[in-house]
């Protein structure tokens, strides 16, 4: 799901990220606060700018960190759930050189912008000092926070695109192939053609292809992270022209995709985890049941959405900021986020944790587990909106007409290369 449009639903149905981190940053970042003695010492306040949370998870996360030690006290600056508005509020503060916030929560597509502008503190030194590996965490989330060779963020709670399929329609053999992830978009086309029309499911495969952020996400997946732009666009166009597809597929966003699948009109659908929550919760209009639904990874990787944690470069308390990020993104903090808020953990070791799996129904699906090991990021750019706009315009123009493939490929490749 496009994290801006669907953020509120994500809070209800999406999942969390986690990471195991311990240690301190270098001497030059030491907090200046020194206690006079053990009895009179006041903890250093760490300001955490994060969006509102309709679950108790963020509140309990902060409380657990504050209880765990007495050197720092995290205070939550609760921001809006309007992603665009939150972006602008953070940008205003960061661009002024303010130290109002020490730790900030960021949509995955903001990290490149903020890092490129010099607003974030790189965390490579801290990670190396504490023996933390990028592979400990959700790959797509980590890639989203990596800019020009430096790591700036750890996952707060990831989200990812997945393939939903009707397991009451698809054969067991094909379902196993889907769950394993060892199939191509051409294979998916063949299956969509084969099963469309079965059990009143008139459409084969639906996905987000309107000219908006969701198209950039899908282009990222179809093109194998832009390694094969031409092949990816051709595969998308093949679906667009198929007789088993909706005539208005080029106007599909998350909502239209979810509706088509949950009302039993599509055999396959690419969407975000929130759509499973709608089916599980038997929301209005939903006719498909969870026992009819299978979940699989996408052929070339599953693009991430969700949120990241980073440090304000102008923070006066970088050591404390790092301590909190370690905890929040680490095993203990991520377990709180996942079990108290049903967020998806970004710390990979938790994916097989019994309590976490109990709190996140999708984690019981082997195909979903597989998807989590193969996440990818959208292009990381200091001017992401421009990059995304260029991808959307070029892709949609080609998909709408079937003409100008080479021009579309060139435009998209140039946009992705630009930092």
C-alpha cells in the first residue's frame, strides 16, 4: 500500500519492524549532561518525533525503554497521521537546523531526501561498534535508508507488497510454486489466463497501475528494481492488454485492487498486508474468506513501505538518540511493537517468534515469510518526488498507448540514476 494514502489502515492492519542493537556512539557525540551525584541526576530527555498510533504499541515501547535505564528519558512528540503534513513539519524543523527532535520516524521514501540534504546522522560507526549487521534487518527497509554508501536508518515497522491468490481456485501444484517465489511474471500471466472465470472470479490479476505513487512501487517490482526496465514494462503492458483483465486497470489504486479481490472478482491481486486485515475482519462488502486466500512473494522481490528511524544530525544528544533507536529497532522493542500493535517486525530473528506470529496472522503463511526475506526498496533519491513522478509519467504513457517503449525505458533509467 502506498504508505501516504493508506497510513491509517496500516496502523490497524500492518505490521512492525525490529532490530537487535546495543552500544554507544563515539566520544565526539557524548551527551554533555553529567549528573552531580547518583541521587540528584536527572535523565537526559530524548525527543522522539513519531506519528500518532491507534494501538498502545508506541506508548509501551517508550515506557519500556524509560524503565530499562535511568540515563535517558524519551518523550514522544506525537505528530499527525497525515503523512504529507508530517513530512512538511519535519522538513521545516530539520531545514532550520533545529535540535527540537533527536529521533525521527520517517516514511521509507523520505530517508534519501533527508540524508541527501544533510539532516540525518549516519549510523554506520555505531552499527559497526555494536556488531550489528544489515542482514539482521528487513532488507528493503535497510536499502531504503542507505544513501551514497552510508546507512542512515533502521526499520521502525516495515510494510511490503505481496501476491494474494485464491487457493480454492489455484491448483495445489501452482500454489506451491507461488509460495516458493520461484515463478516469473510470465508464469503469473499464464496462471491468470488459466484460472480467470473460475468460481465467478472474472479477472486474472489486478494491481496498482494508475499514474500515482503506487505505479512507481509496481514498476519497481516488475522491473526487478530497475535492472530490467524494458522487460518489466512489457510484462505490465501484456497484462494491461489481456482479455481477462478489467478494462479500467490503468485506473486501479489500492482500493480498487482490494475490492476486486475481496469481492471474489479476481484470482490474483498485488496489494499490501492491510488487505488481508480487511478479509480477516470481514469488513463491509467482503465476500472472500481467509480460508480461500493464499499469500505469496512477488516474482522479483516485494517493495517495502512502512517507516524508518533515524537521528537528527543536529541533535545535542546523539548517544541517547542511538540508544533509543537500538532499543526500538532491536529485538525487545520490536517484540513490543509487534505483539502490542500487530506491526510487522523488521528484525528478522523475530519472524519465527511464537508470540509475534500469534499477533500477526500473516506470519503463519509460508509465502508471506518468504516475501519478507526478499524485500526491495523504491529508488533512494535526494529528490524522490521528482524521481517517482518521472517513473509514473513514463510508465503510464507507455502502458496507455503501447507506444514509445524505448523512450519510456530511457526516461525511467535516467530518473533512477539521478540522485
